[in-house]
C-alpha cells in the first residue's frame, strides 16, 4: 500500500495556510501604499526583495531543515534562470507601482486574470491543447477585465492620468507574471524552488536599483534614509510578502489545487475591506459588473486544470513499468 501523502492528510491545514497567505499578501499591499508616503517605490521594491529572501531563507534552513527537507538555493545555470527572473522581476515592479496609482480592490480584481493568461501562454509557448471549455473561460475572463478597466483605458478615458497608467501597469504586470509562470514550469525541471527565489530576488533588486538614475528627472524616485514610520512599513511589507509567498507554497503540501481554488478569490473581499478601512477606497460599479465574469472564467480554468492533472496522474500510474 502506498504511503499517504501530506496533501491527503491535512486539507484543512492547507486551506488555513492559503487563507493566511492571502491575508499576509493583502497586508503587504497595504504596507506598500503606506510606505510610498515616506519612501521611493524603487527603494521599497529593493528592500522588499532583501527582507523577503531573508524570511524565506530562514524558514527553509531553520523550520524546513528540522522536518528533513531543504530548499536548495544553489543555481546550476544562471542563463536558464534569466527568462523567469527578468519577467517575474518586471511583474513585481510594475505591480508595486500600479498599487500606488489605482485603488487596491481594482488591482486585486485585475490580478485574477492570471490563471487565464497562464493557460493561454501554455498554448502559445508550450503547445498545450486548449479545448472549447477553457477557450470560453478565457474569453469570459477577458470580458470581465475589459469591463473593470474600461473607465481607465476605454475610448473616453484620460490616458494621461495616473489611474490610466496604474491600470495599464497592472495589466502588464499580470501578463509578465503569467509568462513567468510558464518559464518556471520549464525551470523547475532542472532547478530547485529555492534557486528560483534567489534569481527572482536578485533580478528584482537590480531592477529597483535602476530606478535611481530616474531621480534626476522624477524626484519621487529619489532614495533616502527612511524615518521610523518608513522603516516600520518597509519591514512589514518585506516580512508579510515573504511569509505570504511561503504560505502559498506550503498550502500545496497539504491540500490539492482543486481544494484551494475557491479560496483564491477570497483576496478580493479581504483587499476591499482593507482598502475601505485604511484608504477609503470603495470598489466602483464597473468592478462589480466585471468581477463575476473574471471569477467565473478563472474558476473554470483552475478546476479544469486540476481535473486534467488528475487524469494525467491516473494514466501515468496505470502505464506499464
């Protein structure tokens, strides 16, 4: 008899970790918005990467080590890491900038486009087949996002406004992150997850440093020594971001993606409550109109991907050895 896996043993723990990771990542976004009142966004991104990598390193070499596993941070081939590292670094940088320009609920809703774009890129780049169900789901999700961003990027929008830039950057960030997920699929065949964290963090820090020369044109990019409030928000942003990433990864050790899928969308009410409480930002009518389409399309894609994985695993187990 096969030994039960951790995934089958503690689904409630997996769900708890997923919910905790959502709360932590929303806390990171709130901290970021407060931190930008004191510090340049490039400096925040750099510090977030440093603190995040320290948090993850500490976990894997202190906590994970005691349960007999290790992340393995050694990079075997830096060249193989480049597509993943660069695309994910651009995704994070654009996402952080976007969060300073548009309301938190809007950015969160746009982020739900991610699983749909991952499937699209898997078809476009990896040649994976997409049948009618997932094609309709992707189209539904795209329709929903179009409704959400229409006031910012529609025909009557003010394209020179900060909110239009924020909406465009959030969309670009999701596209980059979806492409990064495809790169990570290929990278994970030869490299450890720990090494992927390292390359992502180094690329992010490098990109953040490149914002310094912009300070000669845009003073808001000037780096400075933070005051006590700035340090507080910086530390909170870095620690909650790192722990949020860990929670997401660890939740998959105890619960299947199909079990966790419905909880992905808990991010919207959590982010909305935080936005209302801290920033008096309320979801507008277009978000409420478009969000059901995004959630419907994303849910179908996530659950369909899980069904296909189960089918592939079953066929693999039945194959002669």
